[in-house]
C-alpha cells in the first residue's frame, strides 16, 4: 500500500466537516488504496467539540485512517499537507453586513495562506469552501507566493450538482445521464448555472439538454433562480445551511482534481481567471474545466449567447468588487 498522505480539514468541528471527514477517511476522495493522516484545524474554543469528532473517527474503525491530529495551531495543521479543505470560516451573525463578514473571513484566509506558504507541501491542492469562497481562495493564494496560484481553487461543485439534479428531475432521468451543466462566476446569488452546453442520455441516445427540455423560459428563468437560491431554500427548511451536500460536493471537487475527469466531461471549479470568455482576469471565477495529471484547464470554445454573456458580466463585476474590498482589508 502507498505511503500515507497528510490532508487538512479546517472548521473541523463544524457541520460540513462532520460529513466530510467520514467521506475522506473512507477513501472516497483519494482512493481506497491511499492511507491518510488527517489534520483537523479549528479555533481554541472548539477544541472540546473537536475531541468528540476525533473519538467518533476512531470509533468508525476505518482502515485507511492512520492518524488524526486535532489542533488550533495553523503551523501544525498545515505541516507537510498534500491537500487542504478550507471549510472553517466565521458564520454570518445577526445584524452583520456582507462587508463585515467578508472582512472577518479574508483575515482568516490571509493567515491560512501564510501558514500554507510556510508549512505545506509545495504541490498542495487547496479547495476553499468557506465563504466568500472565491475571494477567500484569491486571498489565500496571494499570501502563499511560494505555491503555484493554480493550486488554489474555490468550490462551485455544490451549485453544479444542484443544477444537474434539477435538470435530471425535470427530464425524469437518473442524475448520471446528465453531463456538462456548469456554473460560471461567483459562488453567490450572482452565479450563472448554464445548461446550454449540457448533454443528456435518453433511451440510449445523446441529446442536448437544451433540446431535451425544450423550454427556454424555464432554462433561463425558474431553473437559474432555483439553483441560485437553493442554499437559502435549504436553510429555510432545515434551519441550518447545506452540510451533507456541501461535503459531498467538496469530495467530488477534490476527487476529480486528484484523479482527473473523463474525456469529454467537464466540471465547475473556481479557478484563477485568465480572462477566458470575457471574465475579469485575476479573480477566482468558476469555469468549466477538464483535468488530467492533477492539472485543470479551462474548457475553451464553448458558445455563449447574449443572455449568458450578460450573466457572466454581472457575476464578474461582483468578484472584482469583492477583490477590491478584500485587498483593502488585507493591506489595512
Ligand atoms: P459551521 O459554523 O458549522 O462550522 C464552521 C467551523 O469553522 C466552526 O467549527 C468554527 O469554529 C470554525 N472556524 C472559524 N474560524 C476558524 C479558523 N480561523 N480556523 C479554523 N476553523 C475556524 O459552518 P459550516 O456549515 O460547516 O460551513 C462552513 C463554511 O462553508 C461557511 O463559510 C459556509 O458559508 C460555507 N459554505 C460554502 C459552500 C460552497 O458551496 N462553497 C456551501 C455550503 C456552505 O454554506
């Protein structure tokens, strides 16, 4: 069997981590032959709760899990890690403005970027889940100059999974029949869930999602809004934010980055923008990507109509604004 790799999960005492840790430790991300040492980072007041999580992981009796290291010290948490799930962030409290939340969280991601720079493996793969995920990933990469910028990504896979599930339900097909429905832009309500390059297998033949659904008003209206507002709908129903589905999406994201995508299939990832498709450069923007040998590449040559272009412009503008606010906070 391979040598163990070190994987860190931040916000390890929180609700997403509670599902995520089990999935990682079972081998669903790095493979059933890859032993793991899990590093669990949270803040000092959560160390008691984290101890309970450590006990439960032990009680799961998982053969791949060689060691668990709970800590409140980023230097310990990021030491020699090959992959990082940055989930921990400050939740929005009552009366808090979006700006206050951004300001609190970019400071966390600045400090974690610095710790990654100093302590992690230089080929670390970083997935940012904590919100505002795209801008946090940008900040984190900015403060880790010794690590390639393409090694920092933000999660929009939950949005993609939600979008794919909506299309599968609409067409009455299994989720595995729907491919290449993607998310552009920010993981926020300005994101653009785009079915226009999606394909679906129906009765043994492959069709465009657009033709199979055959309802432009739905695809540009209700579908887009449902995906954009799905997080809020889950909170309204569950009184807590998405956790199981967020953990599953984080696993999907890292799994595909680690193992690659199948030919002709693309997935959504927030990655450093090179300006493709008219998106602003140097923000972390969700694009359709293909992955091989651990490296992602933005899919080129997709057609975007005027509706899509207008949606990309809105979400791109929001990301540029967030970047301005974040960099002002970091340099203050
Ligand atoms: P919880 O509040 O349950 O857990 C967050 C944990 O992070 C807590 O245990 C807290 O103590 C810890 N934490 C806070 N500051 C920390 C720091 N500096 N270092 C390490 N740990 C720290 O939140 P949960 O529901 O798990 O959500 C975590 C984050 O994911 C939130 O920012 C949330 O907004 C974000 N989400 C992102 C999604 C995405 O698709 N990108 C979807 C799901 C989720 O809403």
